[in-house]
C-alpha cells in the first residue's frame, strides 16, 4: 500500500501537465521509496517502466527495446532489440504523444555503470529530437553521489537538460505515523525514532503488535529478522569498501565524533582518507557534520563534529552491533530486556 508523498506526487503531476518535454531526475537512498512513488504516479498514465539491473549492457538494451516496441505493439518479436542505445532512444520519438507518455529509467546508475556513454547518448538524442516532443522522461537512481555527478553535476553530459529534480528524503514523523493508525501518538513517535522514515523499514513494523515485540521480531532476531543485517547490506550494496565505512559509523556511534577521534576509533590512521569516507557518507545522507554557528568558514572549521543522521542506523549501532554475539546465540529476549527497555527513553530523546 502506497502512503503519502503528496508533495512529490504533486510536483510530478505539475510537470506532467506541462506543454513541453520533461526530463525529471528523482534520486535518493535505497529503500526510501523511489520506485513505489513512480509506480503510483504512472499508474493511470501511458508509460514505459524500465528498471536497470547489473546484467550486461546488451541485455539491458534488449530489455529496454522490448518494452519500447511493446508500447505500441501487442508483442515484440522474439529476440528483438535495437542496434544501439541511440536508436532505442530515437524510437521514443515515434510514441503517441497524446496523452503524454512517461519513460522511467529506474536504477539509472546501474545503466551508467554498464555503459558510461549512456548519458552522452541520451543527451545527444534529447537535444536533437526528444526536447521537441511531449515526452516525460524520468531518470531515477539510488547512488546519490553518482546521480549528483553523472546527471546533475556541472560537467555531466545531461547538465542543463533536466526540467526538474527531487532528492527523495526519508519521511518525517507526520508521514511515518500514517503507517500505524492503531498506535497512540507516543507509540508513533517511538517507532519513528527507532526505524526512521524509510518506508521499507516502517512497513516491517505492525501496529497490531507493541513496539518491543516489533523490535524483537524484526530487528533482534538473527535468524529471521528483516532488519537484523540491514546496515551491512546497505553498505555492501552502495559502497566499494564497506568494511571501512562500517568501522567509521561504529566509531561515531561510540561517541567519537571528531575527525581525529573517528580515524583512531575506526583503525584508519590516515585522516585524509577518513575525511574522504566521511564526505561520501554525508553524500549518502547517512551522517551530518555540524559546526558552531559562530564559525565563519564552516567547511574548513576544525570544530566540526559528526553525527549519524539515520535513526535506524543509530539504533542498530547502539543496540544490535555491540550485542551481535549474544543475538547470534538466540539471546534476543535478554538483550531486549536488559539493554534496550531500560535505555530506550534516553535513545528516543535524541531523535530530534
């Protein structure tokens, strides 16, 4: 069930109703609900919804070709594929333009990782033909840093072509509360403080169970807990050196919030390297760097301190990771009763 995102849906609808071609860029963290948002938006409109994968470039092109051909034909011939991405993008010109067709390229960063030329090819076809149509093309991706450099950045081939863009952020408290109509206001706040505003995380909790039961079942259960290994999976999917990033997040969670402290706590001696890792974690919106308001050059300030910005990561590094061995042995009830229940009020107080 799709919940809320009214502001983002309204923006998409506004661009859809325009009398021009639209190149819309939607990006944000994995699990934040980008695909669900776009499916809800496209539901009652003519569209092609292409989700890129990590398969070969030729396989990606073949899949996209089949979808483009199938938009105006009952069935694509077996093995049909356009000879190139340029010809595939050019074929979009032949689509019926009334009502406005939507072309979604989801997981666009996967497409780019398989063929670095795709943004340049799309830029060429857009400039020569697509910008003069009524088409709405949506580029969607999870690698925030890559989307900002390869699509939105000044030196990116598609720079200046987008007509609108949105960074999809985790839901705020009011929107997150809509997932739990049976909970009290206090229970809604505590749940949001624990799992944050990621729709995927919110859906794991059920409001016909109390909060501690949800934590026990979905976070602490080493065998079947949906969120038990989520931080590890997140870092492994998004980053090339997940072990170093994991160590950095662990150090911050332990109270080492300054650059030198983090480098020592993570066991990475090179402060310059750690600073680069921290910058990437900030791009992913997993951490924030705060400096005193009196600093005139905050980016260069040595007084900056780092905080984990994601609620669920803070919870996981505070209660799950330090007790990993016990949880692996099936001692979830003991960890819940001895570690979490006596301390949860203190944790929740830091949510704002």
